[in-house]
């Protein structure tokens, strides 16, 4: 026979569960009701009434993770509805609520950022300012993920990927990849992405040193070959850049481009003609002053 304290405890638990279910039902009813409001009058009407997650925690009666799940599932449905034109306006707010309720709930950070990036691409042609805000939201969500989960490398990794591939901000990508590769468990290839970001932002000397470190510490032949190809690319960029600059000085001095690269040595504009990483000569076009490597780094 159940004791009275145990029965009372069971009744209290049952009562709390009923209250929780009632709260969830009220939340969904509110969402359904606000969905009927004309969006032209109240943009984002279905979500503007949701309070901050910090306050919403008190209404969950000790079940914030469950509430985070419910809002996350609702958000997936909401952001999968293309007919809602203004759905990206409050994206950071919605995923911020989920983070407030359950900071260690990792999926929403990644999915929220992905939704923001896709929204930015979707709005770019028609609403460039909204697209820029969505892209900013993507970084804000991932930064929040890093702050709430400082031991997880995935968030700076994702942010670096977005900066590199979508924003084309190679310095920002470098910063995120550098942060990522210093966290435990980060994949080895993060350092390669970091080195590539250095190259794309024009920091050729640091890119050379980084790829050289990767080459010297490569765990297998494939990684060593990748590093070698990038070293060829970086060295070629450094050498051809210097030769083009010298050719420009030659034209400024003599009123014409040099007939051949050897003219740069004869006139003292360079000490010697550099060779590519494989010991080959660089190709020179005396009509345009262009200097390039004999082959592509990836076809060596």
C-alpha cells in the first residue's frame, strides 16, 4: 500500500505535468491565434509575443529542455514556410529563446545559422538590407553557440565556413578557423582551411609558413601532397607578384615593358630570377607584362 507522503508526491507531480501540458497548449493556441493576424499590419505576428527565454524558463516548471524542443520543432516548421515573407526578421530572437532555455542544446545553433544563411541568399536580390541582417544573425547564433559551449569546435568551424564561402570575408574566416583549430577535437584539416584563408586575404608570407608547417608535420602522403600543391601556389603568387612589380618599375624607367625577364636582372631591378617550387621558370608575356607559373598547382 502506497504511503501518504508518496501518494502526495505523486499527486503533486501529476498536477505539475498537467500545468506544463496546459502551458504548452496555451502557447500553441497563442501561436495559432497570432498566425491569423494580417502580416502586412504586424510583421512576424506569430512570434513577436514570445517572451525572452530567460523569463519563459519560469513558466516551464522545471522542464526548460522540453520547451526548447517544442519551440525548435515549431521554428523548423515556421522557417520551412516560404509564403511567410517576413519570417527571417525575428530569427535571432527565436533561436535566442531556445538557447536561453537550453544552452547546451547544440543542434539549434547550427540549424538556426543555416536557416539564416539560406534566408540571406533568398532575400539578396529583393531585400539586400534584410539579407545582410540575416547573414549577421547567422554569425550571432553561432557566436552564441560558442559562448554557451566553449568546448565545442563546431561553431567557430561553421562560422569560418560561412565567412569563407558565403560572405567572402577571408580575414573573418581566418579568425574563426584559428579559434576552431585551437579547440580540443577540432579536425586536422581546419589548419588547412586557416592557411587557405590567409592566402585568399593576401597574407602570403604567413600562408607560406603555415603550409610549410602542415607539410612538415603531415601524417600521410595525401596531406603532404595537398600541402605541397598549396606551397607551389603561394610561392608562385609571391614570386610573380614581385616580378610584375619589377616589370612595372622597368616600364616607369624606360617607357616600355622588358623584352624578357632577364632584363630585370640586367637593370638591377631584381637580384635573380626566382624559380617555381619545382625548379621551373615562370612564363612572361612581354606585351602585357603578365607573369605566371608554368602549370596549375593542381596539375603538377
